[in-house]
C-alpha cells in the first residue's frame, strides 16, 4: 500500500490537531504539590469564562472536523461499523508489524519533525516505562493508538479520532461543540433524546454504543490479551465527557467505576508525553519484542 497523506480530502492536516485541541480543552491536571500552592488573583468565574473559550479559539479545521463528527456519528452508523470491523477478518499481523504498517499514515503538516507513527507510540510507552509503570501498562501505551490504521482502510477522520460519546441517548452538554449535533438524525429521534434513551440506569458501558473510532477498535483487537485495566485505557482514553467531565455517570456500573481511576491515570501519558525528541527505534525494539511476546501471539487478527 502506498503512503496515505492526511492532508488529502480531510479537514485536519494532522490527527495531532485534535490532540492539540484536547490539551487546550483539558489542561494537564496540576500535581498535588502545585495544587496546594495559593493561587494569586485566582477567580473561579474568570477561569470558567476562559475555559469556555476553547470553542471560539479552535482552529477552523478542528471546528469542521467536529461538525462532521457530530453530524454523522449516529447509532446506526456505530452499529454498522461494529459489524464491519469487529469480526477482525481483514488481515493478520503482529503488534510491532501493525505499528510499522501504521507508518504508512504520513503527516506532512509539520515541517519541524519527521516523527513516524511508530516513534510517537514509543514516546508514550517509554514515558510509562521511565515512571516505573507495570509492563502491561507500558504495552498498553504502545498499542493505544494502533486503531488509527482505520485511516488506512478508507475511514474518514471523524470516524477514527475525536472525543467519544454515547449514542442512543441524550447528548451531554459536556461534549465539545454540542450545537453541532443538531443536524444529526438521532437528534430528531425522541427515543434517543431522553436521559437514558434506549439504555437502563447503571447498565454499564459494555451495553452502550459509544461513537465509533480507534478506541473501540483497538480495544476489541486486544481484549483477549491485556488485563481489564489496560483494556479500559484503550476503550475509554478518548471518552473525555466521562473520565474528565463526569458525564454519563448514570450509565456506568460498578465495574466501570472501579476502572475509571486507571483511565484517568493513563490520560496524562496519552496527551502530555509528545515531544520532538525521537526515540531510538533500533535500540528499543528488542525490549518491545520481548514485551509484546509476553502478552500477544505472533499474529493477531485485525
């Protein structure tokens, strides 16, 4: 397969534009030491006003991305994509092989770095390793964005990245750009616009059709191999309305709540470990080959 350039026929020039937006929308949580320091001139109402400016300040490309995402991510669309992809019958390849395959996704938008997709994955994993996190969590960091290979199979950006949210029930106002849901056919369906919609109180997120993207896909690829804590990190790392805003808590069950701290623990590694310093792929490969072999078979169904 020839390289796929992100800038062709898509609103985002780089998938990193969404991550940059996340960093503005969800600033890195302060450490306990920083949080305990007095805040000179702190004004909660001013902070909230500034916080809400994320929509007005967003790049036009990001706004267009979310307009498409919110318009077309219907419950029917989500269920159709699950039927299309979760049989995992497209190909078989190993985890490191999948990371190299993802390198075909080329980002020409940043002239200051030629970082490959594999190198971005290693950045996240290496930070987890440096902090002494368990081996399964290091590996979770390495695989967490592999679901972006959906882009290589012709999926539009709005069906691969972006904040995930529940379909089949009322849209939370805590989702970014909530007004962009108005053209969505589900917005006109009364059954889908009540608090619970088609779900039951405390049904658990296993029973909920979250918007489709790389999270749900890579979770399903890995669910036979990683512990529940790592699987929750994969499945929910873009579910910001829940793990950062507390939305949809009434759909969560006790197991979801038990796993939530792990998702929150992973979030800083997902967002705040990117840099222009390239990891040494050749030097790191033996460690990751061994780590992958500990958890995964030689070939995985995709």
